[in-house]
C-alpha cells in the first residue's frame, strides 16, 4: 500500500467511527437501539462523553499503530480488514434500522 492509500483508509476508519458513534447515540436516545458491546456499554453507562472518548481513543490508537507499521504486510492486511469490517458492521446496523 502506498502512503496515500494508507491515509485514505485511515481517514475512512475515523469517519466511520464518527458516524457510528453519532448514529449509535441518536438511536439510543430515541430508544430504537441499545449498545451490545459490553465494553462500550460500560462507558456509555458512565456518560456519553466517556462513550465518545473510549470509542475515539480505541480507533485513533489503532490508526496510530496502522500508520506506524504501514510498511509491514501484517499492518496493511489489518488495516484492510478493519475498514471492511467497520463498513460491514455499520451497513448492517443501518439496514437493521430500516
């Protein structure tokens, strides 16, 4: 992967994270969804700001690791898997809302 493609994938990962956090919080407030990830549920019970901080910290830490080791094949594969998994998970969540 070129540096440019890594940057695009990292950007996509962060944007998906922001969209996921936003949609999750709105849907929970509307009572049409609940957080099923036990770790994120723990932080959500502490407050929305803790939920957001935990969610962003996790993804930004992963982004740092992917960037730091971007020349390594394992990091490149991991980044691709992370983006595809997040896209699939977010798509599934949105489809379930319909």
